[in-house]
């Protein structure tokens, strides 16, 4: 069992700290170095009464209708590290360690709850309500990694947002608390961050922690102090400082720059973990403007290009960022699980590996390639800004 969760960082910036009345969201997904993350789209769908949905480990009741979603996910599992839906809701997951051991019994993973929240919630609050209801009904647990030799288990924390508000949701087993945010800058990572400002919570939360002897009921209830193993629950300061340096001008480019920052630790590149994928989303508070989501689909944002996605009526799938499917022969589905590790690399991942090799072995050619790719990224960012500008002109 791993002693600590990997340091994935999530950010959200609201006006007046963000540019042009936008809500700007970003996340780096720190996962095992060799794990492949893919970008997948699922259209809105209607489902028959009584139908089921097979998540990573367990099957649960399906709902009558699911929203269209775009997801960045470790390619061996059903859920996602981060993503967005057609209604401008974004959800990201972080693994956290609390004083309550996470369950090894297979239930819902935090990543499953990300996807379920996006598929079933048309607002940030609806997505939060979906997640906590599923936690209550099914619980959370199971191996977070594609590893047959050890079970790596964690509790879950989430950043859930839409055009108007964000919710920080932190959990331990089925118990949870959440804080609502509507302005300023917020950074979360793999540490509990909620203190005494709690805007929603499990109805039995305080009775439960009092029964465990973790809180006497006399002092202010501080979620992080009650549930943290030690005093590290106020970490993540380096990430917050990186974003606060942008002042009141946080844009998509500023968020990308923060996610690429290795010196601060936001961009993870260690012996065990790597930032295997990243997302930046721009949510105009005016609902007549489209939301724009940028995905890398490849590791290390400092060496990856952020590519834009917008929900439209006829979304075309991009096979180059989708990993091969192994069906029922997938070692992640067979019991015992993870006895083998298939090659899950998609075409973009392989191209990224080639480019990384060029950077390391031929500095001149590598730098030239990087300049070309960053120029294409800049053009993409400018094109997306132009879409927002034209939308403003058409619908002032």
C-alpha cells in the first residue's frame, strides 16, 4: 500500500481574479509513470428502465438519461480523472489519505464518481448530489492502479464546477463535507483542505466523528483537522501561489503556464509518478457563449500541446487519442485482476514518445519541433478566443 497519494493539483479562478468574466479550471493528473491516459467522448443517451451500467469494478442502476461527456481517463478503467459535460459542468478527482483506511473491497472508484457526476448532473450542485448519493448507496473502494501485486486504495476529493459556482467535496468512506466557492482563486491537491467553512455535509458526519472520539463537539468542527492523519492538510500552497501570481488576469494561457510549472511541484515528474494528462477549461459566465476545454491526452504538460474541444451537435470521435480495446479479455476485467499489463498506448501517445525521444537525443531538432508544436497551440488558443469574441459580437 502506498504511503501517500500522488500530488495532483486542481485549480479554479473566478472573477475578479480571472480574465474577461471567465471561470477558468485546470487540473494535472499525477498517476503512475507508465500509465496511459486517453481522451474519450460519449454522446447523450436514453436508457431503458431497469438497465444497468458497468463501472470499473461494480454494476449499478442506470438512470433514464445521461448527458454528453468528454473525459480524460486512465485507459484501463471506466471512470475518469477529469472531464466536462455538455452543460458546462467540470469535475476532477484527487486521491487523498485520511485517518480512516480506504477500503480494498471493490466498489466505486473516485474516478467512476467523476464520470457518473458528469453524466447525471446538469449543474455543479446536481453533480455533487449525484456523487454523494452514490457514495451512500455503493461506497468507494478498490485498487486505484493497474497493479496485480498490491492494492493501492485511497479516499476521494473532488473539484466540481460550472459557470456560476464551484464545490470542493472531500470524503472519507461514505462521509463527506463540501465548500461552495463563487469568487477568487482556489487550489486543491492530494491533501484535505476543508476547515470550518462547510456549506453542505453528510447528515450523520458530526455524530460519526464524535462516536469515533475524533471530535468532542465543544470546539469548532474542522474537517481537515478531524480527518487528516497529520498536520499536512494545509499544503498545496505552492500551487495556489503560482496561480495568485497571475493577479486578476487568469486566462487559459495563464492556467496552462501554471500546469507546466515543475519548479513549484505542480507539474509532477518523479521516479514513481508523472503528470500523465492535463485539462484546462474556460467557462464563460454568460451562457450564450460556448465552454472550451483543452486536453493534452499525453504526459508532462511542459512537453505536451493543449488541444481544444467544444461540444457541438455532431462531435467527431478522434481515434488517435483512444487506447485499444481488449473487451472481456482485458486483464483489468478478469479475476484475479491485473495479472498482465497490455500495451494501452494510443497513436498520439506513441507520437509523443517519439517527440520526447527526439528532444532528449537531438536537442536542435527537438527544440525546433517543440517551437512548432507550441506555435500550433498558440494558434488554437487564439482561434478559441476569436470564437468567444465573435459570440459576443453576435449576441451582445
